[in-house]
C-alpha cells in the first residue's frame, strides 16, 4: 500500500510538469512565427517610411508612325410631310451607301450606325395684321419630319480612303465628315515613347543630383500623361456630297505619339 501511494504521488507531480512544458513549447512556437512575420514585413528597411527629401523631374518621349487605319462618318438626311416617306427615302440612300461600302471591301464590323433620329420640322407662321387693329400672335406649324442616319466607317486600307469618300458622296450622302488617320495598335508605340520619356527624366535627375551634391535613391513617385497627336482631314456640310464627285487626295501624313512623365526620386 505504501509503494502504490508513492507511485501515485510521482504520477500526480509528473502530469502538471508535462502540461507546463507543452504549453511553454507552444508559446515559444507562436512567438517564433510572429517574429518571422515581422521580419518579412520589414524585409525592406524603411519601405514604409515616407520620403522627405525628394526631387521631381520631367521627361518627354516622342514616336512618329505612318497611320495604317482611317475613319470617317457619313450622314443621310431626308425630309417629308409624313414620317414614312422620309424614312423610305433615307433608308434607300443609307442602304445604297452600305452596299457600296461592302462591295468596296469594307467589312461588316467596320460599319456601324452611331445615330438614327426622327425630328419634327416646324415653321413660324405670323397671323395677318389688319390695319389699325390688334395683330394676333404667331404660331409654329408642323410642316414635316426629318429622318437622319449616321454611319461610322473604319478604313483598314488607307489608300482607299479617297475612293470611299467619293463613293458615298455620289450615292446621296448629305454629309461626310471627320476623316482621321490612326495607328490601329498604338500600345507598342506608347511603350517606346514612355521609355524615351523615362530615360530623359533619369538624365535630368542625374545632372540635378550632381549639381546638388546628393545621391539618387529610390523612385517614390511617377505620373504619366500620354496622347496621340494625329493629323486629321474632314469635310462637312450640305456641299460635301457634290464635292465628292471627284476623288479627293487624302495624304495620311504621320502621327506623333507623345508621353510626358514626372518622376520623383528620394535623395540622400
């Protein structure tokens, strides 16, 4: 009985010590994980500190390219006393223009209706004014309706631009306008212009840092303002259709892709 009592005492004291050791181990593991996380978050010393000593420089990059795509709009307008009559006349001319564009090689995806409208047309009528008596007020009188359809046309072969302008004009277009030439995929050109702008900004920063007697550290700010500067050609107004009887010469020229950047450096 005495030996069993001693063993019970040993077991009773061993269990708390084992539990305490396990708890201390878990605590140490938790602290280790937390410490590693903190080190990860601060792997770049000072990364979360706002730079106070900085310089900002600008740079501009330009790239020139010959446009490979053109676009213009063509509008048909017809007026009649009845809506249906105006619609029929406008539809006939509009369909003739679309058929011509397809025959000329313009794909369906490159012809899109951007506006279709029906508007009432009024005239101001002044009542008769008998001599020496009160003149009745005038009034607006409905005289008909105007139907208008506008198409945007994308020209993937710029050499055909002049022929297309002449062709739609000779098929009853009321207005041909907004011809412009662009580069279909400008992303690569924009990247080239940006690289040139950044390189120019870096050169300026190096010169300025040398003059100030400081060293350039990290970049802490960047801003870009980009934009193409195309040369455009356009015709509009009621006279444009008659002028389209001759094929116009439409030089595409060059487009200028510009990137302007501001780069802020930390200095030390």
